[in-house]
């Protein structure tokens, strides 16, 4: 049996994080982290197949976290999908300039999220 792809899910809302983990755990190996800082620490040691990243987080938001991820040599090419409730044009443009693969609005539907993740991972294989 093939190993499950690893998805790093980053969201400071514990309910949101638990929901993401619950919806994806059958298909993927989910690593839930509740801050951008913890995500950056994890990425210094491990390389997931994809990152789901919330934008609105305390201390270090998703855009700041993504900027730092893109500066890390080993993480530049990891696909990132923004999973957020923010839909303002400025945030979407900033995310696009940082090379996000997709932008999913909360609340998400399980099937929609799975299809988007599958599409991104298939583009890379």
C-alpha cells in the first residue's frame, strides 16, 4: 500500500483545525499545527506534500507565514492552499503573488476540499 501524502494544516482556531483533520484523515496523513510559528519550526525538520494555511492567525498571520515558507530553500516548492474566511481582493492578490496553488473559503465542503487537494497533488506528480 502506498504511503498517504502528508498535509500540514495550519490554523489557530482549534475547531477549524479539528474539522480539517477529521475531514482529511481517511485520505491523508494530517499534521495539525495551531500557529504559523509552529509551522515554520516543523518545516525546518520535515517536508509535507502540501500545506493548508489559514490567513487570520494571531502573532504571525498566514501571509507572513507564507512569506517565510517561500524564503526557506527546502520549502519553496511545497504547494500551499489557503483555507480561510478572508475573500477580499487584496488578500487574494497577496496570496497569488506568493505562489499559492488554490484558495478555499471557509466554511468548506469536504468534497470540494478533497477535490482541490487532489488536483494540486496530481499537477505535481
